C-alpha cells in the first residue's frame, strides 16, 4: 500500500557508539519499562482479587438485613390471670421469696447501674411526706420499673379513684434484714386507697411481679403488700410518664 511505503523504516545501528544510537536505545528501554510496570500492576490486582474470598450469599443477606429493635413492653394489659382470691398472709407463687425472685447478691449489685428513679403523678410516695433525707421511695431496681408501671395503669383502669401508695422501696440500710431485697431495690411495700389490699394483690400478680405477699405484720406495722422481682438486667425500658 502507498501509505505503508511512506512510513520510514526503524533506525538500525551496528554499534552503540554510533550517533543517535544512545537515544534510540533509551527510548525503547523506557517503553519496555513502562510496559513491565503496567503488567506488574495488573498482575498484582488480579492476584489480590483471586485471594479475597467472596462473601457467602446468606452471610451477605444477614449483614444487609436491618436488626429489629427490642419491642417495648405492653404496660396496659395483664401478663397473668387473676387468682380467684388473695387472702391476708398468703403469697404467690407458693413458697419462699428467694425461690421466686432470687436471693440478694450485693457482690454483683451496682447502685449506679441498677437503681433508677420512678416518677408518676398518680402514685403517692411516703418519702415525699417525710423530712428524712436518707429515704427516697422513688428509687427502685430497674427490673421493677415495668411491673410497677403496669400496676399503676391496671389500677387506674380498675378504679379512677384508687391511688397507689409506695411506703418502702430501695433501702441500702435501715430497718430491713441484711438479706432483704429492699437492699437491692428489688422489693417494694405498697398499700392503696380506693380498693382493698386483696384486690390490689391480684392486680400486682397480674402486673408481672415475681413474688407478691399480702402481709400482716405485728404491732410494728399495718397490712401491706410486699412485692419483689427477679434481677433482669436486660429488661426493656418502659414508657415514661408525661411531666
């Protein structure tokens, strides 16, 4: 072809010392070096892709799938059926409190992590009416927050005139025995205006307390409910009352 005939033939040299030979050799050397670099980079890229394991389809689907958040507990419906009767000096379940709610364990208890403050305008707190700065009946173990809130709601549903009263909650020291769950905030003493303690005991059992005692102590105190809960560090948070 005429066009091919117009392309000048490549320069040839018999000796490296000839004029122009050095520049020609350097040009070809640079071209070869560039090709080697490009091929080396491409080879490294292919080896890296082959060495990297492909993610399993099931694992990839699990990674991409959003994790559901913990569902908020139902604080307005009973979690158990009401007993037919709840007479004084009886408890549910039958047996000792430590079997139902577990024994006290101050070695694993942390006031900073486990104790929360419970506020509800529908509840009367004994410590709000006393001048003792060391007593605060708003303080409870966080595992008790859900059943206590549920009890307040169920009580309101049963009688709008009823008012729950909290007399003793978290007591790290004081009149309670050394093994009392009050020392962890996992026990609470309750009375109520507007309904009988027997009816309140039924509601407390329906609310999810792990142990409910309708107690009639001696001359030192009046009838009340003693309710306690298991230690449940992963209990979901309840709804907060509006201020």
